[in-house]
């Protein structure tokens, strides 16, 4: 029994009624026949279904062989010819050199980068938490200052006491004029 992977688990192929069955007819034309809609379909339509999340299986009508991988690879080739390539030449070199390991390594690298990004984001959230605490204190102090200013503005203005002249006894004695000239 063959297994396929949905978004969560590996499940038996027969248990997934959502797989769209496509028959490929041999010969030079390699026509693709959708058994669900009972009509011939283009490679572009198959690609659109896959992009939308539709699982499908392509079977050679003469031999019953599963040719899904070859059909999807052909789709990638057609995208490359149209200039809408999704795979870099470096990646394709690695796939040819290492087979399926290249994809696994690339996925591991992508996962490691994603983990690193998430870790750095979570770390920066700790700093944000401390900043938010400090901002809360600043807001509280600002509210206290505004309340004090409002009290000062609301209080009746007290007249300033007039300055009284200093008492004569506190004044410094004046020297006679004669002493000043000399």
C-alpha cells in the first residue's frame, strides 16, 4: 500500500478520496485526461490545481504506472521555458548530484533559518517587554506631572508681597563726602 502525506500525517492513498485521478495517454501527444470532469486538461490546469492545494495522481493509461513525479517535473520545465522558474540552477544541480537528499538538505536549511528568525524575534520581544515597562513608568510620571500642573493652573493666583525697604539700621553707614573724594 502506498502512502502520501497530507498537511498533518502520512495516510494510506486509498483512504484519501480527495486525490484527483489524471490519466496520461501515451504516444507523441501525451494527453492528460481528468477522470473527475471527464475531459482532457492541460498541464497548466494541473499546475493550477496543485497550486490551489489539490492532490492528484497521474497514471499512465497503458501501463498503470504512476507518472505523477514526471508530470510535475515536466510542469517545472514548462515554467522554466516561460521564464517563471521557481527553482534556481544551483538547486537543480544539487538535485541531480544528490537526488532526494538535495531537497531534504534545502528544507533543513530553510527550517534552520526560520528557527533562527523566530528565535531572534522572540529574543527581541524580551527587550520590547522591558521597554514597555519603562514606557509605563514614564506615562505614569507624565500623568502625575500633568496633574500637578493642572493643580497649579487651577489654584487662585496669590499676590506677591511687595518688597519692603530694608530698615535704616540694616543699611550700611555712608561715609562722609570728604572720605569718598580721597
